C-alpha cells in the first residue's frame, strides 16, 4: 500500500511548508533548526517525518532528499518556483538521517521540557550526560546543519566534557548500553574535526584504541553520575501574621512561562493561601523550586487574578527549596473571592495560554514510560529506539533518589 502524500504549500512570504503530524502546545513539540528550515515533530505522537517550514529552499536542498526522498525534494523546488501545490506519494521509508534528526530534536526537547519533579517522582536528566550525547547526535546530523549548527555540536562537547570520564568507565562495565560505544566514537570524531585537545579527550582516544575488556566489578550508575545537589523540600510554610484563612488552593504551573530548572514540574507545585487580617486581605504564595533553581539574582513572580480582574504581580524570592512571596489584596471584606494564581518570569513570559493540564499530564506519562524502558537491559539487539544515556542513568538512580 503506497504511503499517503504530504501536502506542500507556499506562503505569501515565500516560505514553503511540508505538512506533517499536528502538534500541540510548545512543550509537546520537538524542534530542530536546520539549514534553511525549521523541522518539528510531535513529542506525544508517532515518530516519523517532520513538518518543515523552509525559508531558504536553496540551502534546504542539501538535506531534503536525504530526509524526505527525491520526490519531495523535487516537489519543494517546483512549489518554490510557483508550480501549484502538489501531494507527492512518499513510498520511501524514513531514512537514517530522518531518524537521527528526530532523535536529536527529541534530545533538545528533553533538555528544555523534561518535567523534573520531586513531587511526581520524575528525576532530572544529568545535563553533562545529555549534552555529550547531543554533541554526538549533532555531529551525526551535520548534513542537515549550516555552519552555525555544526559549531553548536563542538560547543556542546566543550561545555559537557565532565561526562567523558564516567562514560569511559561505563563502557568498560559488564553491560554498557549498546549505543554507548557509537556515541563515544562520534565524540572522538567531533574533537578530531574541530582540533580539540585536552586530558579527557586524550583518555577517550586511548580507551577507543585499546581492546574493549569489560570489568567484572558491578557499576553503580547512581554513584557514577551523582549530581552535586540534594533535593529536600522546605519544612513549614511562609510565616505570616495571625489571621483568618478565607481561601486557599493550587495555582497553574504553566511550563511555558519560565525557563527550565526554576520550578518543580508537578501540577500541584504552586499553592496559595488568602488571609483576612482585620479589615485587610493578604495572599501568600509558595512554589516548590526545581533542584537547579537559581539561588539569587533572578526572581520569579506570581500573577494573581481576583474574580477575573486585572493581574497583580507578586515578586517571589527563593527560600530554601521554595519560592515565596506575599502581597495585600484589594478585596471587599464581605466577599469570598475567586482567586487564580500563575507563575512566570518577567521578561521571559510569553503570556498565559490555554489550560494545557492534560497535555502536561501526557508529557509526564511519556517520561515515566521512557524511564521504564530505560530501566530495562539494553545490551541486546531488541527492536525499538534506544533511550538516551541520561535516561538510563536517571532510571538507575530513581529508587535511591525517590
């Protein structure tokens, strides 16, 4: 049965679009900037060929045929030249480059949107470990990238060199992940191409040149990739003057309104309490911090709506492992207010969007599934994509950390 065609259209500004699977809010989309285009995959949907927004068809021709096939590459060129939109029949299966690109995009998604949460029991991905694998994948996908994109792989390697020695030790263990050796060889290629040097890279090259002789000593991944941070929820609540509680609840934890690493990704990470203090009214807001949340210098804010009115910003400060803040509210003493609270970073916030709680829960379900897959043995040639090395390490640490 022939594959279904993919619509190719041209916008008024000259952008050529290759239709693909529909995607939801920003945190459910894996996005990759490539030469002359942006590619998008739905994280919650089946992996396959992406949607493409092509702004430079000439540049994109260096990879279009290798991702979508020759028919689509020719059709894009025709549509860009003014030929009416077409739907080519794509009988070719996804190519190796298409699969590598999808994995690279998913890795960048994980670096931005992985829902780390102590409350939900979802461990963080070790950033150096994920960064090194992204550097390897970037090198593998270099046909897709312009010069700036290829340089990003070198920069990722330089930033995350700390993962190399633990990875070399992991490779020497009794049952390393099947993709580990390939990742290390790609890293060696990155370093050689960019003429990088250093002790860690020399040790890597030496390890790759020697015969691979696994050790018989069991390897504790939790210790191998131990993070120098501990997550302990703050005890107690924000101290406030004695008052009568008039309302309390959970706020909206919209991941799009602040950068990664600021807030625990759980849906109930945001809580608030409104008090009556004599004739006055006050709200206290508490937000569980992520383990990587900045200690000082950057301040989140709570956006408080009372009975659907204009938003009131409440500055939040980091205290132990929570962000806290309070503000007086202008509420008539005789009413029970309807209060809505959201969290944002001023200057970063794109503004409130739709209520995407169901999509956030779907992302949590996806990460739990991926961690379950990552916990299984990966020394066989089983079908299915490999988890990221950082996911395997996180799954190994789950029991100890959570």
